[in-house]
């Protein structure tokens, strides 16, 4: 089936937040200059969507699956399996993938504390060299390390167990590491790997170099987000639409692999505030020439929130609005009939520096003639005031494709 309508989903990861005193009791979305999202809120349909089902971790894996129309309750098996797919690492049915962060820990009073989940946002080249070193020193037929980007990497446990409980490093910033180590089946083995990595990293030349440069050194690894290969049908099989994805992070690329989306690479896409926003928009418009639905993911607002950097979060939202949403709006009229869904996958409050499961704002826009909303801004409070609430996030996509918003109005 070839769609006569073009669909585009624009997702600013972690954009939603809470009211912040430094912003005059406004949220970053309320404080940011975002004329394009506000225009769509005035002329489209604004509401809230619950992307994280009860009992699920409020992460980008669960949130992005929901926005793409997949019920995490039936297909979620752990985020690292998606990251493996995004990196081109094939998993056998018995394999368990673990997300591996290069981290900085701090020692005080004989105890170790989580100081930085990203090792000072270590560069791609430095991170790759350290992961290759770990593979050389610790890798074997059972354990394999794979380099990703920056601080985000992967460990595969061939024939391993995922009956283990792990925590995200960004959730335990400033906390005693000993209180948050893996627990459950296989935990002692994982802890032994994490312990073995520390002296290897401490002896590498980057350790002293980064300290001399006043940067956080990578002095440890953190294993989390484990999962096995999920069983999923493609987006085309679900909807009849040919889809594409544009993103910088391996997690969302991997979701694209499992859902059968074509992955478009964009030079300069970094997953941080310096990403190539305009390049993503241009790639999305090119993708719409050959695809029915394009999913554009921008990580920068989430990354700023995890770092506790309020100015960068506001700035990332403004750049997303100007260079992604704005550029899409400039170029999309040539496709005739189109629909835009602009949203986020979860809330990432700067104060908490981690995700929450709160419902998040979305806006559905069909063009200048679709003047249905009395909203004046795209933000959390205004979205709530409309009374439009999608309680199961995976149902948003089907309504985006075949609109019937009356079922969600309060």
C-alpha cells in the first residue's frame, strides 16, 4: 500500500520537565522561544500522552516504542538489545546485551560514589580506544565489548542471564556505588567484570591526560539495561506504511532496525546539543520523497537534563524548534497532504537529572487550515488544559494515521 498522505514524527527527547524557580516557575518548554511548536499548538490538536505504562522504567526505549505504536507490555525485553541492533551487533537467542557506560567514580572515606555517568562526555575516539582495550584484556568467548559513541557502549554476555536487576548510572549520581550494584542471578559475575575494568582504565594514558585537562576521567564501567532480542513485527506490517528513522543514538536506531525502518545517517549528528539539527530536517524531507512516514529523533534536550544543565536544555529546545521543526514546516508543503506529530518520549526534569513517567505534551498538525485548538503554547500545562489525554501511548500512532480524537477527550 502506498500512502497518499505523508506522515512525520518530530521527537525532542526528554523535553518535558517541571516548573523551575530559576525560570520564574516556568518549565523549560514554557521558557524557550519556540514559535513553530506554538504555532502548531494554536492550529492543531494539543494534548497529553502517557508513554510509559505502569510498572515500566521511564526510559527512552519504552517511550519511543510507545510513540512508534508498539505496546511495551508485549514487545519490550530490555533496552540494550535495541542498542545492539543499532550498532549492527547480532544477538543469538541465548545472548544478553548490556548497555555499558564509561563513568567517573569518586572515592571518599574508602567508599566509591557515582560522580559522572558519561566520563565527562568522553569523545568518540577516546571511548572507542578504551572499549577496544577492555575487549583485548577482558573479552573472551563469553564476554564481548563493542564500541559505540562517546560514553555509550555495549557488552554482550553470550549465553548469559537477564534475571538480574541493574540501575541506570544517571539515577545514582552522588550515591554510594556499593548500594546500587547489580543484584540477582549472575550479579557476582557482572560485578567482577566491572571491578576488573577499573585498574585497566586507570593505567591508560587517557586517565592522566583528562585529569591534566580538568576533565572527568573514565575510571570505571557501569553495566545496565540488559535485554535479549525481542520479537516484533515491522511498522509496514502493522500499518502498511513504509517508514524511515533519523537519529544519532544507537537505541533509537536499533528500534528502527526491529521495526523495519530505513535508517538515514546524518553527518554531524552527535546526540548532544552540538548535533546537526538542520541536517536532520533536510534528511527527513529527502526521506519523505521515498517513504510514507519519517521519525526524527533529537537527543539534545534529554542529554542537557541528565547533565543538570538548565541553560542547555532551554537552548536545545529552541534549536529543535528553529532548525528541525521550522525547517520541516518550510519544506513540507511540496508533499501536498501531510500530518505532523510533535512530541517527546518522557519527562526529564533538570532537578532530578533522570526520567519520570509523567504524561507529556503532543501536538497533531495538518497545516494552516486545521485551526481546531484554542491553545496558545506547546507546553505541559497548556496540553493538560485541553482535556485531550491519550492514556496508552501506543494508541497515539494509530490515531495520528487515522484521526479519531473524540475517543480521548475527557
